[in-house]
C-alpha cells in the first residue's frame, strides 16, 4: 500500500468545514427543540386527546415511522413545490427533521406518560390542580425523567441522520465534504476528518444532554 496521506487540502478548507459544522449544529438543535414540542403535543393527544386527534396522531406516526427519512426529505423539497409550497434547502431539511423526530419521540414520550402511576395523577386532582398543571408538573416532568436516556439517544441519532440533507444541497457538513472531495479528490482524508467531526459532535451533544439532566431532572424519585 503506497497511499500518500495529504491532509493539507482538507485543513486549508477549515473555514468551509467550520461553516458546515455550524449549520449541522443549528439544524440539529432547532429540530430537537421543535421536534420535542411536536412530540409532547402528540403524546398528549395520543394518551388524553379526543378520538379524532388520536386517529390523526396515530396516522402521522405510522406514516413517518414506516417510510425512509430520505423519501420524507424529498417530499418536502421536491413534491410540495408542485402544489406551490417552495422552501429553501435548509428550511425543507429542518421541517423534515422536525416531522421525523416528532413521530419517533412521540412513542418514547407516550411510554413515559403511561408509566406514571394513576395514584399520582389522582393526587394532583385532589390538590385541585388544573388539567394543564397536572400534565405539566405531575405527568410530563417525571415522564421525561424516566425516558430521558432513550429520548437523548434519538436526538443524537437525528443529528447524525442530518447528513442525509446534503442530497438536497443543504449546506451542512456532509455537503461541504462532498464539494471538497470533488475539488481535491482526497476522499480518504476528507471523510476521516468529517467522521471525526461527527464523532466530536455526538460526544458534545451527549455531554450537553447530561448537563441538562443534572440541572433540570436530577431530583429524587419519591414515587
């Protein structure tokens, strides 16, 4: 094997790699926050909502969980413009990521909600708490604590899956890598560096989620 490693061209393009990394971080964080909001609402609708809302939520979950993320991405970027709804690559990528995460996280949060003892909910009613107060303080907070590891794993998986958005020319890290590869033909070096960046991002996200847990959910379980 006489391959000569040449990282000079890769490191010379560090501003582009940094920009792509920042866009990946932005997409992932915003999609995580919005996807979590969607998931909490859908989990409430599936466990406590009216029949028509449960039907819509169940249909949404089944469609998203049983179709590839790439197809969903193409639907938002290529199919919707046919009916006049046009988005930039970044916006289409963000919407697709939110919709995808919302479906998967809904089932995780729903499992957490259903793990809350009925007596705990009855205690909230006995204290004359309003329904939204019961859901916020008695149900969703301990539910999030119970399913936090699974939920954060889904968030990290979303960040790694964001590499797919490069196929619609969203300027994320993978898209920058593909452009550099076509210019320098140093595929091996480029994707070693990009893989290292994704690994660093995954570890950084994991550390961030652990910090959030310690600051917000690390309280004694008195159930």
